[in-house]
């Protein structure tokens, strides 16, 4: 004889609450007193209760599934972001499906077809290198979407980014204050707004100091390209005394070339600053000075925006820029007399 399925009524009885309270806890459709919610979850675990997500979907007309679209995970920033986005969405009652998309037209079409077939309630487009055609196709599909860490000059798209111009300017000003005059910028992809904005911040700081860049080259946010450009930079002349890379993924490659191939000291011979504060930036191997993307705040705002668009499809789009901090470590020369104020002391990533 098979075992009897545990019901919400059984959980309610064991937890000393009403059956609707059990439903609210597992649907996250309304606030529940935390103490009651804890009792419900404890009783559910003890009894082996499995919420009926299919019934929940049928009753609400929603799948409670979010699609997160990425181009790749080689950059540690995106794996960290994916984990945080998934956790935040799970806490709001949504499951997550991850899709990987290239920029070829057939791949774009296939991804959009998959998103429609899977009946996701919303989409987060989370890679800088995803094509504008994919964004346009997603918008045309009518599925609510938010761009994460990716800007686009489209007034009808909601997006959450770091304050890229200000962050890049702060990084460049730090190098200039450290006495550097031959500064190169290994730029991100110039077809992306993030890449253009970081380059704009770099050029603005250089112009204000009356300096011309040693180099300013599009590296497509790719580590291998940044490594090749670093080799060229030092093969064709005196090179640079400082390099600002548009993301940490590239900066790690720059450090490898400078130290392992060229035998240069960092920061005595060349200072290096990155952008993102990816998890590996704090490792002693890299000890990378970098601009921290405010990942926790960006994640929270992205999830809030997407759920708002799911519940209110006619809500106007929002564009949110969140300032980050320059995290000073050992890869860049410190300006004379510089001491880290409390807000610039490297803190654990939260």
C-alpha cells in the first residue's frame, strides 16, 4: 500500500496555522509573520511536504520561472552575478533557467524560441556582449525583460548598470595622482555602452590632466586580446607605466604578461587597475586594484524591476545607475602620502 501524500492541511495542523497561511508561505504571494513562516517550513520538512507548483502555476497563469541569458561564464564576475541573481529570485518564489546565446542570427532566433516555449515570466539579459538584435527580439515577444550590467540607448528598455563613466574616471585619476603619465587603456567592446562609458571616463580624466593616452584599444572585454595588446604595447616602444583595463578578466591577463613574460614588476614598473572586483581580484596572486561593481545592489534592483514589470506590464521603463567604489590593493602605485580612508579599505564582497 502506497504512502499517503502529505497535504497543506497536514502542514497547517502541525504548524498551528491556517491552510491559507501555508499557501502564502510557499507561494510568497503575501507577507507572512516570520515566526509563523519558520514554523510552516519546519513542519513541511518534518512531514516531507512538497508544494504543488503545477497547481500554483495553473491558478495564477504564471510559470514562476525566470530566464537568465548569458553569453559566457569565463569572466568570474558573471558567475558571481548569476549566483546572486538566482538566490534573489528563489527568495521571491521564482525558479531560474539559464540560457547561453551567441550573436549569430540563428542563435538569437533559437534562444527566443526557447524562452517562448518555456513560458518564462520574465527575462534578465546579463551579458555585455549580447547583441542588440536579441534584445529587440525579446522585447517584441512581449516577455518582460531587464538588462543587467548592460546599457543600451533604447528608451523602452529597463536596465541596471554601475556608474561606468564615474568609476573609470576615478580609476584613471588614481593612476595620474600616483605620478603616471604614460597610461594605456585596454577598452571593452566599443559596441557596448559599458565599454564606451568606461572609455569615456578614462579619456575625460586624461584630458583634464593634459595627458594623451599611450594607447586606447578595443579589446572586446576578452582576456586573450588584452594579453596580445599588452605584448604589442611593450614590443613597439617604451610601453606604458600604467594600464587601466576595462574589466578584471582582462586585467588578470595583463598581469600575467607583465610578470611572467616581460619580467616587469607590478606596481614598481607598471601599475594595473581593472574593473568589476571579480572574486579573484582579492587573491594575493593578483592583489588587483579595481573598481567594484555594486553587485548586491545591482542584483536587488534588477530583481525588483523585473518583478514590477511582470506584475505591472504597463509600468514605464527605468534606467538605474549605481555608483561603485575604487578598491585599492597592491597592483597600482599609491599617490604620495596617500592613506586609505575607511570607505576605501577593501571589504569582503557582500
